[in-house]
């Protein structure tokens, strides 16, 4: 219970401070855009770095506190007793982190996208006013939502992925290698924090360089230096380079995922340009092309995840899979820097629009914002893929806990479990998307009412009632997150009671598979629709105010709840299902 509380509190702190940092940095980023692109980029990225380092620091601190407490209390019984106790109570820490991340992800996602969709539908489509125009009553709620969803939600999400991969690696390491298998994940994660800090020093834009260049450079350098630390610790602690090879598999996977996600969501690549071209013939072709792009992107991402699991297992068995997951999140510090940079750049662009800053500064902020969309898509790609590998690590841990050597899908109960597990991400996504639709409906009605009853808003003589929209959005988000959370927590327990532990194993496999495919599809198609709209707003095919732009706005509106609500929320969902199954298996074993 204490470790559960610790996990929940640390997850909440990660989300809260991430949001706080972003709010303080966006005004400074907008101001710096008056000077140069490099100055503005460095302020936004440095603020993101503060958030990134806080998350990895909290993750490592939480796990270390539990390990040290276990060591002090149980060392008289020998190192194996320490390893057993620490790994048992770490499951509670992971559960606390996951549960709070789910609330922040779902609640934050509903808030941010309801406000965004409401602002776009009335402001852009009906009234023809630009994004972040102060005349739009939903514009403040929209800007607040960027921080709630992409800072608080993502911060808590990546924190629990970071914590869960350490937990899985320590549990499996304790089973296979005893105490040194438990200590190794802590050591490499500590060294990887230094690698992430080192990488951030290289995020400096040269004159005329695209902002994505320095971000990619910093990320690659952080990955290479983390690989060096993995090699050193693997050699001196185990004398076995297979441990290094398993962890390095995860590092390679992050680079490949970065490449794949950038290809499918960047304005400079064919998929996004294809969606922009399809917008010329209307919203229908825009949406059809976007769906096709999202579906295609899932194949490449799944191949990377499959290869990561294969090589991790090939080198070190189940422990290798957990190490590969750790490798994927080794440079979490810089990954979160990239993520928090996104909403900071987005809000800075909004502030520039509202403050009517000069054209040069707004152009700089628009380019930073477009890159922010790609970095947000990149970090969602990392979060999804690392969640899948973390879930497989926990799945392996489930086998250790239940003493099952395999599950036989020819047994009807197991196959039923597999089908039910595959269905859970769909019903969960349906609920979150419907929630965005219901909340957006309320916002659209309120925005229309304000425009109708207060004609001075469009002339700029009357101030809109921004607070009314914020209240509606907050209330709707809090109300709508309860039912999805209840389903996620109760489903594995019901399957375990009705069909047994082997069927629950099938349930986990189905949930991992369908959540991975769905999440990648939703996040990449949403990111591609968003950047196709940005491409048209920058002047392609006639620019703003044309039928092509209106079609792209519709596509972006469809993609919004997919990429920022339903898709990312599947990450904590699948890990909660795994952790509850672990806790249920331990409870079941104690009773039978």
C-alpha cells in the first residue's frame, strides 16, 4: 500500500511540475522569437529538459527508495531475500504510477481535445478566424489543454513506463541473477541520465538550419553515450556482453522509431504531402488518405517492436526483453525534453498570435510549432513502442509469478481470453473518443451562444467569457474519465475469476497486440492530418480560407481525439491490465 501511494504521488508530481515548467517557458519562448530562431529553440528545449530530468530523477528515486528500504530491513536474511522482497513491493509502485498516469492521460486528453475541437469547429470553420485568435472564446481553454494533455499527461505516462521497465527488469533480474540482476538496471539508468544531459548540450541551431536538425543531433548523441555506459556496466558487473547486446537492442529501436514516426508525420515527407494534396478534392479524400497513412505506419512500428523483443529474448531470455525495454527508455530525459518542447512551442505561437507580434517572430514560432508537432508525434511513438515492450516484460513476469511455462491457445478458455483482451482497447478507445465528442459538443454550443449573444466579440470590442469554457471542459473531463478506468481495472480480475490464470495470460496477449496496433495507427494518422493542415496554412494549395484548407481542418479535427486522447491513453491502460494481472496472480496463488 505504501509503495502504491509512493508511485501515485511521484506520478502526480511528474505531471504537475511538467505543466508548471511549460506555462512559465512559453512567454519567454515567444519573446525570444523576436531575437532569433536559435534563442527561441534553446529556451523551449531547455524548459523541456528540466521536465525530462525531473521525470527520470523521480523514477529512479522512487525505485531506489524501495530497494534501499528492502536492503536495510532484510539484508540479515541474505541478498536473495532482499531481491525477492524488493521485487514484490515494486509491483505496487508500478501500479500506483500507472493508475495515476491513466487518470492524467484520459482526463488530460479529453480536456485538451474537447477544447481544441470546439475552438476549431466554430472559430476556423464557421467564423473563419485564425487559430489562437483572442476573439475565440475557446482559445484559452485550447492553450491550457496543450499543457494538460502533452505535459501533465505525457509526463505521468512516460514516468510510469520508465518505472515499470525498471520494475520488470529488477524482478526478472532477481530471478535469474540474484542481487546483481536487481542492481544492474539501477546503475545503467543512473548513467543514462548523464547521457541525456550530455545530449542536450548539442541542441543548438546553426544559421539557416531546420529546427529538427539540432533536436535529432542531441538525441543521437545521448543514445550513443548511453550505449557506452551499458557496455561498461555489462562488462564489469556480469563479464557477459550479451547483457549489453540486449540493452543496446532497445537503443537501436528508439532510433528506428524516431525515423519511422518522422517519415509518417513530417511536413517534409511524402505521406503528409499526400494528405495535403488529397485535401484539394475535399474532406472525404483527406480522411481516406490519412487513415491509409496511419494503417501503413503500424506495420513498420510493429516490425521494430517485434525485432526488439526477438533480439532481447535471443540474447538474455525474458531478462533480455526487460533490458531492451530499459534501453528504449534509457534516454527518457531527452525524449521528454522533445515532448515538452511541443506544447511550449505551440503556446508560444498562440501567444504571438494573440499579442499580434511582428511577422518575423511569428514565422519563427510557426516553424518551431510545426517541429513541435513532429516531436510530439515522435515521443508518442516512443511511448507506445516502449509501452508495448514494457507490457511484454510484465507479461514475462506474469509467467514467473504463475509458474506457467506456456499458454495453449487451442484451449477454448484461453482463446476466449485472447479475444476479450483484443476487444478491451477498442471499447476503451471508443469511450474516450465519445467523451471528447460529448465535451466538444457542449463547448461548440457555448461558443456559438457567446458569438450570438455578444456581437461585440467579432468586432473586438467585447471580451469573450473564457472562464466559462474552461469550467465546462474541466467538468466534462473529470466526469468522463471514471467509466474507462473502472473497465480497465475490473476486466482482468473478472477474466481471471471466470476463466482461470491461463486464460488471463491469453487476455494479456490480446490486449498487448491490439493496443499496440491501435495506438500507433491513431497517433500517426492524427499527427499526419495535423501537419497536412499546417502545410496548407503555410501557403500550399492556396493557403488559409480556401476549400482545401477547410477540408484539412476537418481531417485535423478527426485526428485530434485519436492522436491526443485515445491513442496515448492505451499506454497506461495496457500496463495497468498487466500489473493488475500480476497482483491477481499473486493473490490467487496465495489462496490456492
